């Protein structure tokens, strides 16, 4: 994969939501709503970002392979952290679904490859839940309660390698059903189908950000640890020990500075010993 | 409230599936081939999932009844356990289930009758020996009773084998079908207990100790044999005072004749499980306290464990005879 990273400064950027959208017409309402800027450079897939709001979006093109490749490309280009939420948004066919209604795919299958996924924390109070079948070509749906799309499976297969399963979502708006043929779908219609769901998507994003923040608190290495790591040479094992032990120490001594532990230390081993001493002498005070 | 039920295709039309489904208002129903495709999926986040678990209805095909892990049991010669359900509606911070399963979804095996057949086979195969069967090793035995009706279904079986013990391990104050049924002398209702001050911090979503003691009082008055389970014992600066207070309250409220058995066990995890749980809850005070690795287990160390066990036994001796007190140290 070729990229021109010099054109995209990722050093201080922390995208929290990564959108993977097949068509430009599906992406347009999101680009406009979140004021995303097109990233210049030799991007294989067009990327749009708003770092202030924490959004990145990639236009993947149609199909599972494109979705999988674009997901991987966006992860690499954006340096997405493991607490980023990943969203695949697009249109889907249905048999009985109301045109324009938004669904969250909670079971996604790929009948060709016999793959099955159960992505995302479920937001049943905000959006209806459904099963999505990802197909290689458009095909009318013959079963109630099932949506047909062409990307979700490929997207989820790869997005769950960059974030946990509960932060990977597939949201689909019904574009055709047994009463309205898929041949009627055009760019204008797609734009409007997605655009009409922005309020609902905002409500979903509110909840998604909360989950993402929780995951960030769990996974992020505290700044103070980074400072200690710069001062001494830590092997990989000792680095992991330091992170774990300092977390414990911080829970016990939230108001103390880590500098107390390192001021007389000469080596990484001294630092770890100091933390161990502080933790061993604890009085197990719970109440 | 459960918003989604995954159902194995093979049990979609099972009467118990229909009955369980009917307990929920408009759940989304998704059919699956086997429960493992949902439950064992990679990259699941137990902690996030625990905020809104789904229900999975499945059929169990084998391993209905298993020998209890070494160190788990009471006075019986042979101890067995069975799990009609995986995972628990409570969210106790020390619980080993959060380190054992990658999913927080609830699995219910609807083919109860196959469990009963296998239990009966085990009873017959071990004829003449003292046997105890434990329910509630991978779940809380009674917390989901109003949905599953499992306890109500299994009680008649054990009523017909009065020399074989059944233990329901629970924190639930949902007392049916026990409260309205006649007590069965070999069916023990065992409550997990710890000082209220610690339970407030650790037994998340579970009934308070006060409510558990009220429930014990009611069941004891009905004549059900009561088990008290101080497992795990949680250390703190003032643990003696806290546990003494708890024991006094229990002794004051629960008649000693009602006590079938008391067991206690230390807070202890296999190393890998401890690492997994602490990764899930790195900010948790419980895991910031000193514990050390001993022979592949992470625990408070022999001295603390011994001191706590001795203290408990000493304070319980005036309440029940020592033969009713058991130490439980599971070697998984």
C-alpha cells in the first residue's frame, strides 16, 4: 500500500470515530454534517477528516474486498487508537423494511465465505436491530427482517482487528424493498436517505463516544508513565510491569507525584522496586 | 432488560424457548446455528458487553454433569456440578466468570431434562456414596429463576433422592419457588456473604447483604437448610471488625438449627485469569491491593489466608459445630 504520510500529520491526531462508506453519495451527508476536510495526497481511497471532532471517513467503493482494504488503509493512515469506534454506514435492500429506516446490523453474514459476525454494542432504544447478509452482487431480499448489503462483512472482519467487537458498527438505511425496486436508486436518493438520518446518527454517536471514552480510560497509557519510560531504559517485560504497577500505585495514591518514585532511582529496576515497596506496605484500606 | 435473544435453530420451537421468549417485551430475535458462534467470538469486550448483555438460548449436547474442581465441596465423598446457564446478572468485581468467558452474554441451555437424566445417571453410578450436586458454579442459581424456572424443575428430582444433596448457590433475594414450596431437607440454599461495606463496593448489581439476610431469615423460617458461603474472603485494614459485625448480624437473625453448612475460601485466581480481569478493570481498587503469585495462583499469601480462615472458624464455633464448617480452596 503506497501512501504519502508527509501530507497527513498524524502526530497529534486522535480520531475516535472511523467511518467506512462505500459511495461518495452515501458519504456526502456525513462529510457535510461533521465538516470533514478532504486529505490531499496520493490516497488510494479518498479520506476526509475533522480532527477537532475526532472523525475520519474513507470512501471504500462497492464490495467486501474494497471495504476490507479501505478499513485497513484508514487504520494505517489515521493511526487509529484501539478505543476508536468503527462505523460502516450505507444503504441496504430489504423485503419488509420501510424505505428510509435506519437499522443496526447485529448479525452479519457472508454466505459465500460462510462467515458470521455479531458486531457492536446494541443500541435498541435508538435504532432497530437487524441481520445483514453481505452479498457479492445486488439481489432482492426474500426474507423478512434481513437486509442485503455488499460491504458490512468485509468491513467487520477487518475493523475488529483494530478495535474491540463492541466498538464496530454497521448502520444501514433501507433503500429498496419488495414494493420499491432497487433500479430506482440514484445518487440524489442515496444522499437524501442518509441525510434524513443524521439526527438519529447523532444520538447514536453520543452513546458511541461514551463507550469509546470508557475504553480509552481502560487502555491509555498514562502520560506520567511515558515520562518515566523516557528517563530509564526498560526492557519490554519491565515496561509492561511498570505500566501495570504504576496503574495500581496511582489508584492507591491519586494525589502523589510519580517523581517521588524515581528521584533516587538509578535504573529501571530501582523504579519498579520503589513501586513494589510502596504497594507492599499498603494497609488495604477500603472503608 | 434483555433487548436481544439469539436462539439456536435447533431449539427455536422448544417449549422452554417459547416460554422464556414470552417473558420479554418485543425482543429482537436472531437465529444462530450454535451458541458458540456468538459466545466465543474473538475481540469481544466483556466490560462493554456487560452493560447490555444479550440472551442466548441453546441446547447442551454433552458434559451435563462434571466432577467439581478439587477443593470445591463440603463433606460428601463425591461432588459434582452442572451449569444450565453461563454468566450472571450480577457484576461482582472479583467474579472469576469475567476472566473465564470472553462474552458477558447469558447462555441458557433449554434442555433441562437432559441435565436431569445425566444427574440421575451419576446418582445411580455412584450408588451408596455421599453425593452433592452444585448448581450455580457458572451462574447464580436463583437470580434468573423467574425467567428460566430451573430450580422449580429440578427440585422434584432431588426430592426423590433424599440422600443426595443439591446446593443452590446464590446472592438472589428472588425466593420463588422456595418460599411457597415445602422445604426439601437435602436441597440447600447457600448464600454468598461478605461484610456490607465491602459488598457495596464489590457486589455490583447484587442485592445488599441486609436484603440477603432478610431472605435467609424467611427461608430458614420455612425450614429450608441454609448454607453460608464466605467465599471469597476479602482482606482490608479493618477486616476483623467488618467480618465480626457480619457474623454477629447473621447469628442474631438466623437460627443455628437452620444452618446446614458454612464454607469459606480465599480470594485466589489462576495467574492468567488474574491478568485478564485486571486488564478489564485496571482502575479497580481490589486489584491494586498487594497480591502475589504462588504456584501459578495469585492470592493474598498463605499467612493472610490462614489468619482469615482461623479468625472465621474461631468466631463461628459458638454458632455452629466445627464439623459444619468447610474450607473451599479451588484448584482449577
